């Protein structure tokens, strides 16, 4: 089996390529630069030169593969339009073969307790564009496509991702890790290697399926930031920020970090047999 992946040189993408190859799957990966090409090559994938706006390249590469995983995102101006056009090209190429699209649980907003994929959507500004794009992706299920949407929680592990960029690194610089509000809100966490396994399993999911990729660790932000303070080299030193202060410092993503989210991945466990194994998030976060 051969899978074409976008975003393969990124944080989640690198772990996903490793997971695919462990399962004996051949991987081709979109590479927008020489550095990206070297990264995916070192992981065992064959690079395909191009970017997310090169829809002809996407369509052709998807057409040559047995399945597609779309992880890449262009966070420049026009993110929604680029993602929509890329997804359409990839699905055109994939036809009736598996197509796995990346979403994110932030679209559920504050969850008011533990919820699953059927919860109402209430996305913060930074991720609101995803909802319409994902509807269009899933609509292909009624016309012969095999779309599946995987929605990761807040991904951690391997000293990378948003947690590292917005909390650990600023903590190292300032001598204290930022915490938005009183820290009573929850984050739905998942380890990067566990979410990579879910992307592999999703290749066998039924068309139109949606999965919350969370590890079952819905931890309060106060506990998370205390753990991160050890990774940042300032144990126990936390800087409390109001949402307004966090928005000034972090930008719109602060609204997402301030969400109170608790989710279950029972559907992925039941339908795909996905069983996360990295279940000590606080220890992992403290190690950085």
C-alpha cells in the first residue's frame, strides 16, 4: 500500500510517516523545500516537490497513491481557501480511495463536561474556517468518496508543537510559564505518537466518519502549566494572564488555549481499535 501525505515534515507529520512505515506502508510526501524533502526522506518517505497551492501536483500524487492523509496547513493569508482547494484536489485524485482530513477539537468550543463527536460546534476565531471545509470534505461520502476527518486534541510529546512554542519557550525567556485565567479550564490532550497511530487506523474507517483524537487526559491548565514550568527551567513559576493580556501576547490562538474542553475518543476505540498508550501527559510535559 502507498499513502500520499501532506504536512509530512511537520510536527504531527513526522510521527505519522514513522507510524505508516512501521505498518509496512510506503509513503510519498509533499515537500515544499529542500529542507522538507530531506526531512521526509530521512524518515523513509519519497518526497514530491510542491506546495498546497499546487493543486495539479496534489491531484496527480493522490491519483498515484492508494490513500491520502492531508495534514498540511498553510497559515498565511487565505488559509481557508488554500485548504479547501487542496482538499478538493486531493479528493479528486483519490476518487473512491481513502482520504483522511485533519481537523481539530477546538471547533467544539467550551464543552461543558465530557463530550464526543456529536457535540455542537462553537469554534474560536482561529479555527472557525475549518467547519465549512470539513462539511465539504465529508459531503464526498455521498458521491462515492471515502472521506474521514480526524480531529486531534492539544498535541504534546517529543518537545514540539503549540505547547512548546507558546508556553515552554516563552517560559524559558521570561522565567515563568504563562497561564490564561485561573487555570481551571481543561485541555483535551493527546501524545503525538498516539495521534499518528490514529491517522493510520483511519485509513480503514467507513466513509463519512469523524473521530476525536484525544487520549482521555482532560487536565486542568493549572496542572499543565506547573508541569511545563519544569520543562522551561523555572519550576513552579507561573505568570497569570487575563484573556486580554494573552491575546496581546499570543494573538487569536489565546482564545483556543482558554477553552474548557473535555472529550472522549470512545468512537475511535470502538470502531478502529485505537488505544493510546502514552498516558502520563504531565510527566511528558514536565520533561519537555
